[in-house]
C-alpha cells in the first residue's frame, strides 16, 4: 500500500463507503491522510448529579451547546453536553416501543433526578449494575429539577478520567459517514504506510524546531497532547508554504526560458486617429489599436490604476519572454474590463485568448458581457462559451468554432483544458488565484496550440509583503483605485439583539424591489452538515418575512446544477433573499443586491468579510453591509471596527495582518485563499516567512532542484505539482 493506492484497499471500505469518501474528495490513501481535522474536542469536566443545574447558569453556557441555528448567536438553554457522575440505585427498565427496544433508567441525588434513555441497546440492563458508579456523557435538557439525557455514552469513572486530557479530532463529514469510521480508516492508513523517510533536510528542521513528518502526521490526527498538536501543525503548515513557494520558483525558472513567439502591433505605432461617423472599431484600427478605440468610447473613464495595469499587460505581451503577471484588484476595482481589453489586444493580433471562470454562472455572465461589448463596438470577434453543462451538440459546436476562428475569445470553466478542447493559436490565458494555472495545465494548453501568456486575476487584497512571497514567480500589478461612479457601501457592526431590526431592514429593501444576501458562518456540529445549518437558517428567516419574499439557500454541498440554477434565479430577481455560505465569495454580478448581512461576523477574516461585502454595491443604489457580532470580545469588536470605518481592501488586509499574527489554531481564517489546508497567510505569517527564506536559499543553490542532494525535495515537489494538476479546478 502506498499513497496512490485507492481508499478501497483499506479493510472495511466497500463500494458504498468508498463513494461516501469520494463525496469528501478522498480517493486515495494520500487523500485521507490530508483530510485533516477541522477542530478538536476535549471531554467536559465531571459534574455530580446534584450540581447538574449549575451548568445551566447563563455564565456557564459557553461550551458544548447543541442544535443552535448557525449564526443566530442565541444560546440554546435546552441542551448542554455534560458528563454526569451518578450511582445506579436500581436496574434499568427495557420496554418495546415502535418496533424497537427502549432502555430507561432514572437516577437521583438529593432532589435532582436524571432520566436516561437508550434506543436499541437492551444489553445495557446487564451493564448498568446496581450499586456501581458511572459517568454518563451526552446532551442534557432540563425540566425544572428533572433532567433528561438520550443515548448517553457510558464510562467507568477511572476510564473517563484517563481520557479527559485527550484531544479528539472532529473531521469534515458527509451524510452517511460516521466519525468513527473515518477515524478508523485514518488509523489504518497511518499504520499501513512507511512514513519514516522525511524529505525535509535535517538542518532545516533543526534551524526552526520543526517536527519530523511522521510525528507531525500522526499528531495532527491523534495528538498526544496540545504541545504535540502545536508541533504537528507548525511542521505541516511549513510544508504547505514551503512546497508552494518552491514549486512557484521551479515554474518561474522553467518559464523564463520560454521566448515570446507571438507578434503584436507596437504600442507606439501607428497613432490613434479616432473613429469617424459610421466607422467601426475594426475600420479605425487600421490606424490604431482596437483596445485604445474602445477605451475612448467607454461610457466611463478608466482609473489611472486601470490604465497603468493595462499598459503593463500590453507591454508584457510584446516582451521577449512569456508573460506571468498577477493583477491584484480590490472588489469592484474593474478587473473585468482589463481582462476584456487585454483579450481584445490579442484578438487584433490574430490570436485566441481564454478566460477561465471559477463557476459556470460567472462564465455565462462574462460571456454575455463580452458578446454585448463586441456588438456595441462593432468588433467582429467570435466569443465562444465552453462549460461542462453544455449539451454534447453545443460542445461540438464550440470545438468547431475554436478551430475555425483564429482570434476567438473563449470563455469557460475547467472545460477549457479538457481533452477535446483544441485551440488554434492560443496566446493568452486569464485565470484567478483560486484556480491556479500550473505546469501541468500549461503543458496541456501547449499541446493544444501554443505556449500562452498567463494573467492571474486576484480579488483578495493581500498585503504586498505577503504577495511578493506567495507570487514570487509572477510580476505584480495593483489596481488600487475604485471607479468614481461607485457609491461607498455603508457598513455597520451590530450585536445579536439587533437581529430583529436587521430583518425588518431586509424586508423594507425587498419591498423596494432590492435583494439581499445573508451569510451563515462555516460552523458545524461534530457530525452535522454545513447544508443543514444553512437550510435551518433559511427556514427560520422565512418565518420572519412576508410570504411574497422568496428566500432560498445556497451552499457548497449542493450539486453544481442546483447551485447554478439558484444563482441564475437570484440574478433574475426571482429570489429576493439568498441565505448562503461563503460559496458566494466568487459569484455573479447582481447590481440589484443592496444588502449583505453576515451572521457571526467575528468568525471570518477581515479580508474575507471585505470580499463578501463586495458582492453588493454594484448598481446605482446605495448598498449596505450588516455584520452581526455575537460575542462580547473586545478583540472581535476592534477587528470589525476596521471594516466599519474603511472600504479600502488593502488597508483592511494590512490591519488584519497586524492584529492577527500567530494565534489560536482554529481561529478566524481566510477561507479558500490559495486553498491551503492548514496554513493561513495572516495567522501563520511568521511560518510563511521562514518557509520563503528556506525555499529561496535552496533555489539560489540549485534553481531547478536537480543536484543529487536535492533528489528527495525535487521528488516531493514533482508529486506536489502532479497533485495540483489533479485537484486544481480550472
């Protein structure tokens, strides 16, 4: 068994269970080892039965609360997880109910009674012996001085005490897959692999106090202690950053040798003469550039930052080497028009370009916008849509047009690099940070018709110091101005007591014909689903709104077709309030949406909140962002006030970096950023910097990592790049 072996090679995983693992993105032994816990539980302290009422005091209701509506911020006083110590004074009673056997037991201490109930566990009648003490662990609900607990786990007191200092992993799950089954599979995988060989040189580990890989992998899943968990996380986060930066350096070295084989009209010739009456852009371009003509006739002026960025791109297209450039632009800074004008420059030169969108809905929106702009400016440029949901006939037609039109603009998703997508002379690929364009994808496109220039668009306002580390293989352009026509979004941070007023505000905006997003945090019960949480909140909101307001939910567990349908309906104003997870961070442009309400806002990173806020404010109406802070933490209030006072994403990101630093393992996180599994560039900025330093030392010694002493590292980087090719969804 090795890391590439199928998950089905593990004992007890048949076809049905294998499919459940596939639902989690786990296909191989290597995949399951990288399916890290999202949190860890510690057993609650032992509570004597007579003192059970004390844990329901308001000040004690801070841990272990179950069945809360996500984002509600309201503690559920009906259930608390507790470990109750009690002596069995009488034998349990077993009765039949609805074709099952129910075992019940009532225990009492002083005036406090606890009713215990188990379903389909009649053997407990012999386990719970009269006169013995046990620890009952489960969810307790109060009814005066009587308490109720269903299906509690049972421990001998000595056994429970020995387990109290243990950390129990909580994994992301899927419906039908229990945590015990997942933990068992991970244990078998760890036992079946030889992890004794560490690719990282001993001197690097010693310099920074990094644990060995086998120790780190074992303790991230089953930590011996909190110190062991801290050491495991530090090593694995270092690995994520180190491999990412090394792979970027290797790619840069390879690409710097690739000469630019494409020919473009020089930027300084001929002069721009302007369009005559009745003349098309194509006619006028006999004496000038199409992009210049379109810019002159736009209904708005590009900002200085947009013009500067476009000039840098166009100069790269005409340079000696293939372009590798990152465009950082805050939400609403106008990156899409830069993409269009860049592709227009390529089309004028007679080459094809491709724009890869992260979602089909966004790809469709780009396609429609580009078609409209080509028609408005009389540009005879074919715009081709290629997505996975097209019918076989539609795909066949798209492939034919890609072969027929040498200067087409191709808009799509991951379908753009599929086997049958053949390009004629592809000169430019535009993608985004969340769908990195790596070596394997570049090779795929090379075989399809050229070694293209690459432009990466990023809406994440990363501080420049970190951007240089993360994107060391790319030149960086920054669009640091917002279009003048945009109204600043009015933001406010409110407490949970303002939720009723917030709902009323949503109702009024909907009555005016506007729309709203409500974001629920990515908070799950240990065996719950993100989807269930969002669904519950949507149902709760429906009870607060008049029947005429249509409310729907959106989350990452939904099938692609369903997600696309919901977003299309929202874009057409058939849905007035969309309750969603952060899946809408990368979404369509809905100018009619005027309210963004974020529940439990303190759980999100500031950069992520700023991106969510950027989903509104895209039309002519005043837009609003309501951030619901459900804690009394002064630190949370201080962080959120930064968003309350500023709409500048780069300022916000910089302040977030200052405030965060190394912190809690499972604190606030910029979800989705570069798709690191454990690392967070803000919270783990210190580890990012040392990983960058070590990677740069290695690359300075051996730019291709081909010297004999670097064989293990090179093999690890090759595996990393292969894995990225399999998992990156273009």
